């Protein structure tokens, strides 16, 4: 049996996939826990676990790359995983610490493991066009009423100028009224 075949069998094994999904969830939880003020022992334990999980993710990515060859990049989820892992390889100190948090996005990989969630995401993606149309309609309505508010109330004393003195203030005031802010 060739090395590529062994890698393919490993990458397609349900136990291996479930183990990786478990690590993704664990990693997301650890990143969440790391946001709290922890003592140095707990912090170092989380850092070690984070590094170990990162190395396992790298090995998993290499196994899948070897298993699928160039076809690996034909799948959107593989591209997503590849980008997230490569970004999280950036140094995790100082300004680069933000790259480590990108690994929490791998939790979205859980969507691909559950057919029900896949259908929900697909339905949501199909509805985005309608949501965009409604959003544009709402923007037009707010614009029209902002112009009207500015013209009608912009010169209405202190409160008129404060809330409707120009188009931006009118739009902001209407948005606050609509959202009960």
C-alpha cells in the first residue's frame, strides 16, 4: 500500500474526522477560556494545549494534502482550513496574537459534518439576495425620510438642529427611533 493511499484512508476514516472535529471544538473552547484572567499555571497549560492542537492541525492538513494531491484545493472547506491554519502559523506574540484567534473560525467546519446544518447554511445563502434587496429598500426609505426630516425639522430650534440639522443627523436620529436605541 502506498503512502498516499494510507494518507487517503486515514483522512477519510470517520474516527479520524471525528477526532479532528473534537479538537476543533476543544480549541475553540480553549481560545474562549484564554480570554479570562487566569493564573500563570492555567495560562501555560492552555498555551501548551494550544500548541499541541496546532501541530495536530498541521499534521492533519499535511495528511489531507498528500491524500488528495492537487484535488485538495478543489473543495472550499479544504481551502478554508488551509488558509486558517497558515494564518494561525504566524507568530503568536504582540501584534501577531490576533492571527491565533483565527483558528476559532475552524469551528465553522462543524457545519460540513452535519447535513442539517449544511441545508440551513445553503438556505441562508440562497436568501442573501432577498435580504440585500430588503436592505437596499430600507436604505432608500431611510434616505427619503431623512431628507424630509432635514427639510421639515432642521430649522426647528435647538432640538431640530440637534437631531435633524443635516442629512447625517436625520438618518442617525431615524435609525435610533427605528431600533429604539
